[in-house]
C-alpha cells in the first residue's frame, strides 16, 4: 500500500464513510475514507487521492471504470 492519505471525494456520502474501490480493468482494490465533496464533472462519481489512485493502478490514465462498496459508514 502507498504511503499517504487514502481518501476520496463523493457528492453525498457522509464524511468518514469507508469504501472499497476496485479498478474493473485490473481487479486491484483499496479502502478509502470520504473526506471531501465532489467530483463536479458529469459522469464521475468518485475523486480518489493520488495515493489511492496509485494503489489501484490508475494514475497514468487519470480515470478508470471502478466499482465501490461501503465497508463502514458514519
């Protein structure tokens, strides 16, 4: 796992909610904590921190098709 903050932005989930985010292309996953609002670009649901994006192998592409599930909610 990368050092750094494993966080993400979501428009409506409560701050502190933990999600398991899985990159559909390579199957890699990471658990992130919601700490911000966004993304505000149509068609996007999550905005991952660089550390989280790096863990699931999507830094080079910038975007990826992912699935996510809540693992702990506030």
